[in-house]
C-alpha cells in the first residue's frame, strides 16, 4: 500500500462483480428485475410470479406457476421442532433474532443442507420462502398471547401470510397492498445484506448460512431496520401532539419535530438512498399502496404525518424518501407490530438473496478484499 492508495469507505462506487438479476436504470430511474420495471411487476404480478422470475430469469408460464405455487403451499406449516425453539426464546428478544434463529434451525432440518447444487438450492429456497411467513406470523401472535394459526393451501402467498398473522381472511385491498410491498422489497442488487450473503456464499458455505448472515446485516437501522424507525418517528410525533388524530395538529407537530431533529443533526430515517439520486423509484408505487390503506382504514392522520415530513425534508434538505418511508406506515395500518416490519422485509428479500446465492455459486470467486494497515509499526514484545 502507498500514500496514493484509493480507499473507498463502505465500498462506495466499487464494482465488485456482474449480475443479471437486477439493476437501477439511471435513464428512467427505475429498478429492473431481469429487465422488467418493478412498478410494472407490482401492478400486474403476484409475489409468487416475481420470486419465480428472480430464480429462473423469466416470468413463469401458467403451468410453471401452478407447479411453483403447489410446491410452495405444501411447505407452509411450521415444523414442530422449530415451534419449540421459537417458544423457548424470550418475547423480549427482537423478532429479527427469532427469524435469524429460525433460518438456522430450518437449515439444520433440511435433508439437502450441505448440497449447494442449483437444484438443491432451489428446493431450499422454496421451502424457506414458504415457511418464513409462519415463523413471522407466529412470533407476532405469541407476543400478543395468541395461539398459532395453521396455514391454508387454498390462499395465495400474501393472503395466507395475513391469515396466519391475524386469523381472518383479509380484504382484497389489504392483500393487494401487502403483495405490492413484498414485490418492491424482493430484490435490490448488491445492497448490504445481499452482498453479505454473497460473501458467505463465496466461501462455499450453504444457502441457509448465507441467508442467516444476510438477516444479520438487514437488522441494522441503516438498512432494513429503517422501516421500523420510521414508525417510531411517527409515534414520537403523535405522542408529542397529545395523541391527537386531527390531521392539521399532527402536521404542525411534525414540522416542529423535524425542525428540532435537524437542529440536533439527527438522522431522519426513511430518507435518502446511496443508489438513487433522483428519488427511490419504488416510492411512488409503495405510496399508492399506503394511500389505499389510508382510505380503507379511514386514517387521514397517517397521511398528514407522512406528507408533513416528506415536504419538510424536501424543503430543508432536498432529500427524498426511500421505500422504507411509505412501507412502515402501510404495515402499521394493516396491523403488524412495529418490530415485525423488518422480518416482513426478510420474507420478501429471501427471494432476492436466494437468486444472488445461486448466481454467486455459478461463477464463484472467494470475496476477500484488502485493507490498508494504519496501526503501529513492528515492535518487540517487552
């Protein structure tokens, strides 16, 4: 290393590999999954179709989708030994810790745990995609003192997820909003958690190990945990407003809160993105889902908070929201506990992580960057 060594903190701007899975099209500021704009996928496809696309490179035919959904629906039930492990964890633990632990157990359970062939990884990815909603739904229910609800094979992925969580068949409007969020969260190139998964995969570790590591990376508030932080912000403002539901009062309180937070140089979660310079292309679609939930649940107070912070950040910092900003309040309106938001991100991103794990395996090289040493020179031990 020399004085001219170019160090890129956080690997900013460093291109480490190629991928065919997704890209941000800078010309249209659109996120593409295998060439398809994600907003079009969210408008026209189910989450199952998008998961298939990410793993196979093309949208499924009717027959391919029928087989995919049949296999997914047959693997939704929570294994007894995994339920016992979840029951042994304290309800004071973060739900992300529960999901991370669950993935390790599922890896230990899987008969092809040590087989990293593409066929085996497709089997493991599908079983993990299928059972993760049961893990998340049961964990939220047990924290509320409620019993496990068994999955239903007659419901699609999103409808069944909501059924297991809340114990009633969801309205179409709610299913549609949830399905949109799953598609938008499914994949986003070499983000921190995906890169973590690829690093682990590059050592020839198994798929469950890679996804367990990815979950650890996603837990951080600068990555997946941001959607939780957004709701904490909303709750802080609502409390300061005396729990008022008046939209005008909430908007005024939001403006005061933001002025104070910016003066204290606090990081405002849910805003800004390293990749998008003209705003996160996923936000308009997710905002549409939020608007639908505001109307369905008759919650103009939530929209008042959202609009006040968005406009305030735009005027003060010219910083636009990212996907986590509309996703957090959408999940809140649907009925999920705030601590469950990031596990929902996990449920969606398993599809993208698995795609990258399989792509990494196909043309693998151990990911092992260098560092520049700045510690003491060699010295003698006294």
